[in-house]
C-alpha cells in the first residue's frame, strides 16, 4: 500500500514546544512540504522559538512556512485557513497541557482541548467531505490511561482512567477524534506519547525548570519523595514518530510512542544537577546542585507511574527512539545553558516563572508533553 504524502500541513500549536520542533523537523526532512502554523500565542506560545524558521522558510525565504494567529476554537478562522492554503494534512498539537494549571483552573482546558478539537474536526469534515487523500493527526498523551503500579505498561488497548482535569480533557478529545472517524469517515490517526523533553520547552515544565533553578542557585522542590516514575521521550524522537505515523500509519489507528526512558522524578533531578556540576556551572556558595533539592507536599491526584509499550509503532512502522535518556538530558542541559537569552525572553511579559507566582516554593510538576 503506497504511503500517504502530506504536502500542505496545518500545524496547530506550532509556536509551542513540540509543535515548533515538529515544524523544524518537517521542513528539514521534506523539501516539498509547506506548513501553516496556527497558534493563539497564549503564555506558552513563543514566535521567538521559530525566528530562524521564519527567516529561512517564511515569505522572505523559500515561502514554505506561514504563521497564522488564531484560535482552534474559532471555526471560521480554521475553515478559512484550510481553504486558503489547500490544506491536506492537519497535525493537532494545540492544547492546554500543564497538570497543575488544570487543577487550579480546569475550564480553559475544556474550552481548548475539547471544544477546540471539536471545531477543528468539524472544519476538516466540512472542508474535505469524503476525500481519502487527507489526514487528521491528533497528538495526545499517556496520561489519559491513568496510573500504573510497579509493573506493566500502557498499550493501545489500555482502558482510559484520567486523573486530572488536564488528562480528562485530553481523553475527551481522543474520543472525539475516533468518533469523527467512525461516524463520518474522517481519515484520522492518533498518537499517545510519554513525557517529552528537549530544546524550546517552556520553563514551567520539570526539566527546564530544574536546569534554570540549578543555574540560578534556587531551590529544586520535588513532590513527595520524588518516587513518581515517568517515561521520558526526546522531542526529536517524538517528531520522527509523528512523521512516520502520518505517512504510513493505518487510518483510524492509535500508536503509543515511548522513549524507553522510564525513570523516577528524583533521579531526573539528580541527573540534571550532576550535569550542571560537571559543566562547572554550580552557583557560587553551593557545593553541589543536589544540595538544592527540597522535598515538598505532593499534589492532588498525582499518578504514580507511567510506562509505554510501543511495540505497535515499532513492528508496523519501524520506528524506535534513537536518543538515549542520558545523552538527551545532557544535550538538553547544554541547550538551556547556551540559550539563556531565549529563556529570559519567554519568562518576560505575562510569564513570571509560574511556580513563583502561584505556588511559591511548593513544588514542581512531574513533567509533561
């Protein structure tokens, strides 16, 4: 069966962490691809992350990249973009994704993740009709499956059991995407990935927040005893996986994407501390960055363990993670050290280090998309 060839892509949330890395990957890997980046530019969306992409591939470059400011919940905006740019592929990253934010205020998560996905699906259904030469790819999370005990891993058949307003909203959007395929025949694929890390991740997330706090000599608050386990996936591996599913994935099929990086949160923090120390960047007056670790009260509904069984994508599509956790974490620390100007820019304006505003010294999350 011939592979699907995406030509004109609408990437939602492309100014965010994973979406921006995906845009970079696609433009570099596929010279014939053209991309429209639809992003509302909320606090975690940052066009500075794509300034070089705009210069090289925007209207003043080879004209393969176009930014469109807009909300996925704005049906007219989405429908207009699909028609104006002849879109044949939608890759849906846009989402509210921070678990602790969802606990403080769940409504924006329902509006963006559920209502936004609904309107995006409807715009595609009306624009494409019964065409089979199109794709709607939905990017989701392993958090929809809930929590694991000490053994086992999530498969594509694992029953949904979300624990937070965030994961519940993503579970809802997953069900909508599959329903639009079964009811209306919309050609969809879905991926549920483990925790992403890498360059350009917003500094409220575990890994960049720990890196920056290490460099600044600030406390590293860790929930509970740091025993919660996550499977870490380098964002470059994730982008390769989505690309592969787009081209060769079976329509209507879900693929789990894992990084073979199952590690307790405390160990992740310690690895970052050791890397900062090894680079000779331990703050003055601090013997070791590990001395900055502070254990704080756990958050509500904190899932104990996630682990991904990705045998389906490996056996069917030949994908496997290529970036080892130790290597990827080292590269990530070095990227943030070298891009402190980017960190300063994204922390300016509305954003003032989320936990300093909302939680003080309570803690940091377990990591996220």
